[in-house]
C-alpha cells in the first residue's frame, strides 16, 4: 500500500480528533476537520428527543441570524423541522439530505420562509444515529446546494464519524445526568395549547393534521402520512381551520408562534 503526503496529513488530523473525543471542544474540532474536506456555512450537534425539545450539544457561534430565532426553535418550532420528525422514526444510522426527509411542500411553508431560509438557507445534511437517550444529529447547513461530491465525502466519512460522535455523546457529562429539565415547552404541552385555541377543542387527529400542514405536507401528504383517505384529511383540515378561525397555512403558523411567546 502506498501513502502520499496528503494521506499522512489526513490520518494525523484524524488521530488528533480521536485523541480529543472526551474534550469539551470535540464538536468544534470535528467541524473544523470536516471543513477541510467540504464547504458548509453552519453546523450544530443536537439530540432529538421524543417528549422534550431538542438538546443542543454544541454549535457554531455564528450559526443563527439572531438568538431569538434559535430560541423560537427550541420553544416549539422544532416540531416543524423535517429532520426532527424524521429522526423520531429512528432511521438507520447514516447520512441524510434535506430533500430525502422534507415533505412535498416544505419550501412553501412559513417555517421555511421565516426560520429555515434565514438560518440554514438552502440545503442541509445530517449524520443521524439512534441512542438510548434519543437520536443524535450532526447537522451541516449550506447557503447553496451540496454537491454530489460533498455528499460522497459525507458518506465516505460516516463509518468512522458516526461511532466517534456516539462515543463523544456518551462521554458528555450533561447527557449522563438524567432528569434535567429542558426549560422549554414539550411537544405534548404545545399540542395541548394548540388544542385549546379553538372555538371548540381540537381533536387529537386535528392537532396532528395541523402540525403536518405547518411542516409542509400537502393534503395528499397528510393522508399518506396518517394512513387516512384524502377526503378524511380534507375534512380534518376544514374543521381545524374553522375551529381556529384561520384560512391559510400562514395564519396557522402565526397562531402557533403566538402560543410560544
């Protein structure tokens, strides 16, 4: 086997990364390592959880256009994040691109226009893997579409990056202290608050439909996701709009935003 100088430098950098897996700066070093091999504008390491807001393990200080936007995400906008919904299905460990997980009308939503396009902007790749505590994600965001070559680099790195990230999460002192309160609204609390907004209480199914609509699912997509007929999905949508006194997805988004504040 022949190695050139570039190979030696790569393995030296990787060795330093492995040596610092228990260091508080591990995620920053991981991001710096990845930046040597592909271009991205934002990154965040986060733990997606079923009954609680996502827990941020580390992120780049310049990730977000304004602090309050990310605070809004943790307060409840995470429910509209296509990667959050996808992660809760506990997919196989691997590399996933936004186009693979986002619903059919995601780019038409108020969430995309008001939050996603101001932070991630154009494209996102996530390294996902299930842990006992939730689903660990290392997210890379870009102002442009990732190239096929860059996606290939991510898949090439995944066999060692995923277990190394898992080990770093296991060594994280915060994750080893169970029972800590997130200090933000849980999914259940937000669902209950939305249910109570109507002129008469929304049903559980109507709340599910509302969140799917907000996340970018068309009526056909809602029917497919919930395993119901198209006509039933239309009825649920009509009823929840009438109860909430709204007539569009944009108005529904503003209502949810008001619940969080």
